[in-house]
C-alpha cells in the first residue's frame, strides 16, 4: 500500500519582499475557489496561513486609487510549497505566477524570466548564482548575498509597467510586451541596486557621514535603513524612465526625468542617505486625528529632487465634515506640494505623468485617448464658475475648477494633447464646443463634455467635425455607441448642431493664452496655517444668474504683522480681515472693500488672459487675514476620510493640528 504524502505544517509563516504592509493573501484551488485568507501583512511584510496548504496559488492585491494600476503579489504553490513551513512572495514568484495564470506553459514561463534576469542582472556571476534567477516559487530562497538587491531590482522592474498604466490584471498582453522588451531598463535597475547594496558603498557612506556630517560614531542599523530607503527611492525613479522609453515622441514634456541619468541616481542615493540618516523627526504631539501625523519622511520626486513629507488623516463627525489644519510654526514661509486623498495637486508635468500611469482601457490604448478619459474623470458638467482664458492652463483648471460647460473642457484637453506633441485644435459649433486631434492625417473628435466620440459607419474609424457635418446620422444613429443610445450625446439636438455648417468655426480665442502657468506649490506664511475640509461647502456664483456651483475650498490664514507676497496655486475667491493688500492693480483693505464681489466680477465678467497669481500683502491687522482658494470638489468626492500629505524641500516647522473647526487662530 502506497504511503500518503506527509502532512504539511499546521501554521505556515509567510512574507513578501520587499515588505508591504496591509496585504491579505488568498489561497486558491485549481478552479479559482478561495480556500482561506492570510493574516494581514505587518510592517515587515509577514503574514501567516493555516496549514497544511492544499491550493495551487496565493495572491494579494494592494488597493490603490482608480487612477493607478493596483500592484499584484502572488505565487504558484507546488507540492514543495505546500509542505514548506515558510514562504516568501517576491517579484520573481509574482512574475512567474501571472504568466502561468494567463496560460503560458510552465517551461516557457520559467525560461523567459530566468533568461531576462540572468542576462541583465547576473551576467558577470558564476553559474550557481545565475540559477538564482530561477527562484520562481515561494519555497525557493535567494541567498543573502544577492537577496535584497536582486529582488528589489526585479520588483522595481515589474512596478515600472504601472508607470504606463499596465498590469497583469489590467492588460496582460501589454504588460508582458513591456517587460519582455525593456531588458536595458532591468539592467540599469540591477546595476543601481547592486551598487547601493555593496559593502564597499556602505563603507563610503559611513566615511562621508563622518567627514561631512561630523558623525563621530555611525550607527550601523540606522545606516542600513537609510541605504535601503535610498535604494527603494532610486529604483522608483529609474523605473519611471519606462515612460520615456514607451512614448519617446510624446514625452518631451518629461525630459526633466531624462536629465537624471542612471549614473547620477547613485550620487543622488548618497545624498539621500546623508539626509535620511540625519533626519530627526520631532515627537508627535497628541491630537484628535484618525491617525497621528507620520514622522517626517524623505522621498525623491520624478525630477530627482529630495523632499521631506508629512501626512495626517481625519474622519467626519455627525456634526461636521473631516477637517485638518496644517500649521507653519517656523520663522520662514514654507512652500509645499499637496496630495489630497491620494490625488496629487499636480503641476502640468505631474498631470501628464498621471495620464501616462492611468490604467489602460484596452491593449494598445493610445495616449491621447487616455488623456480624454483623464479629463472626464476630473471634471463636472456644470455652469461655468469662471470665463477668463487664464483658467485654461490645464493643471490650474484641473486643480481649482473642474466644473464648466463644454468650452473649458475642450480647451483643456486640446492643450494637454499639444503638450504631448500632437496637433490639436478647438472647434466652436454654436451650441457646443469640441476638441479635435489629428491622428494619421485625419482629424478626430474626442468630446470630454459628452464623454463620447463617433465613428464612421463601419465602426472602425473615429471621425471629426467634417465627417459629422456631412453625415449627422453618425451622431443620432451611431455605429458603435459608447453610452446608452438614449444619452444626449446621440440626440437629434447634437446632430443638428454638427449639421449647421455655416456657424461652425475654429475657436481662435482660446488657442493662445498669454499667461504663464501658475505653480502648484502652496505657500504657507510664517506663523500661519492652511485649513482643509473634505466637502463641497463653497457655493460659487456662475455665469448663469441664479445658479450656484458647490465647490471645495482651501483657507489660508495669514497672521498679524505679516508682510510679503504669497504665490497662489489656486483661484483666489475671497480675502477677509483687516490689512493692506495689492491685487488686480489695486491696493485695498479687505475690511473696507468687498473683495469677494471684486473677485466675482473678475472671474465671471472679465475675459482675461492673466489671473490673480499672487497676493502682495503690505500689512495685516489684528485677527489676521483669511484667503479662500477654490478647489476642484472631486478631490473629496467620497465625502469621508480626509488625508493630506504635504511635501517639499523643507517642511521643518510644519505640523498638523486637530479639527480646524474647534479652535480659532491665536
């Protein structure tokens, strides 16, 4: 009688490397049924499962916003894995599992991965070390010598696909194509990771700390942590280069990335280690927040700038929405970038990077179509809250407005297309406005306001205004409707608007605004603060009498005695308090002049190319000044938890306080 296989351990300990907290792994059988869930991974990436394991694979997803591809962590479970007391899920196990899960033969999947990794990461190693590229199951462990640098580099390579909106569960074909052809990027990642993980590099950093930072005795554990963080930041920076590789003709706007060459990233890593080692976060004070502010952290931006960051979260109460206050208790103004509920309050380059990273809707989705979807996701169809051409700066409009009729949405999308290197224009139809883009010599309409485009009768070619003028039935009787056919986009009204050829025209008035782009940094005055509220609580007048639009707001408090000029990243809609300020060519006292009415007239009646980009403050009286800035309400569309992350070159003196509604400024 044949003996049965020995039973596996009753508890299986697992980990994911590089460590990720908050994951829950699901064990699946061969039919895709869920067998059990793991404990949630801790800060070291550790989890446990009830053994013995009987399934064929493990998988976990890390939840992200809809604007980013969710990372995947998974592994196949072979017989040896089921018997193992410990498992480690890595980028190698994930890569192999996803190929197998999508139908790639076992031998083909293993050969493909091992060849790419061995060739680009272990070419100078002996045969035994080259075999480590075949550690494709969670019961196989890469030895310590190569463990951290190799697995970190391969992880960054898999994550690089997310920078162009690709993932195995989003677009498996596109994902495998990118990973299969970017060996030079994998080589750069491995070279960087191995360099920073070498004992000689660590010794160099220790000497630098001693000579430049005057550290008498270098703490080994702190140095190891700083090097690991520098490795992760540098790998993320290098991984973003996939955007330039995949879109060489459309990413001239991202050339600031290209200026950070792979060799320079090593030097940047050394600077990061110096800054991280010396970073001394103040002890957090007790406060009524969902989660206390994180210690001040360091990060590297896509342009290769080392920045510090702090973050806090709050939840709404039954009486009020979630609120946070960011104080500047230093003696200098602070300039910070902001992320609100996971959405970066981006500048123009940041907007374009976000479009590149937007998950693809289908294999081969072109960049210009992703841009169209991005604008739709960040806009509301409302009456306009401003008319000046200055608002059409895409990043300003997306940050601060996001609510309009068709003209602004068409204009913003056309500017995004042009920045990407496409030929684009805006067409007025007398009753509607649409953007057109020239693709392969043909103009095509992608309407962000109506969230649709139209095709020819075959359903294969997207058409432009010219074809719709000639055959309006392409609108009213669409060959391939994207929306329910009852939608306004396919109504006879819209068809007739296209058909009235005599009043269709090129909209020159919005094509060449003269205003310089406004920066996206929030300047918090010394001794002042910024208040955030997760609600659309700012009722704004519109161009239509009697109609208001609910917008979000950011309030900036300027303390008594302040004097200086505040750069504004958002539309200014009010100033309250006593003092003397200069704006719109006037010097005025907000306690005497109705600044809100003045700004309402400017925003709704003046078709200006130049907005209020700064506020010169000559004097601030008792009680201070409160500036109200308008925010796109879609930052807070869920109306629940508020999370604010502030980051910049210098955040010393900044701290989050409890609910801003509880205490007045002192």
